[in-house]
C-alpha cells in the first residue's frame, strides 16, 4: 500500500482506526500522467500507455478531471 501511495495510485486518509482505514483509488490515467509529468516514467512508456489507453477507449486525464472535479492532481514527493 505504501508503494501505491508513493507513486500516486492511491490516496490514504489516516483515521483513529489506522493509517489505511480509508483508501481512495486514483484513476490510472491520472496516476500515470503524474508519474510522467514528474519524470518518474520515460516518454516512451507514457506514449505506450496512452496508445493502449486510446485503443481501449479510456478517457484522458483531462477528461477525467473535467468529469469528476474530485479527481486529484497527483503530487509526488520530491526526491533528492
């Protein structure tokens, strides 16, 4: 779970019941865009992902955010 949180595929809300008592899933297109925009995946991997997403009729990250105003911008920890 910590790795999924670190790379932006989930958002974790800590409650009195524990660190992972509430977990929000981030749409894969939004998470992948976050990884790409932060330089965590290459342009080639991003383009391969987007090509397959288009073939599968998956909405773009912008379409997801326009449809769902609660879709978070992915912010990753700064390394180094």
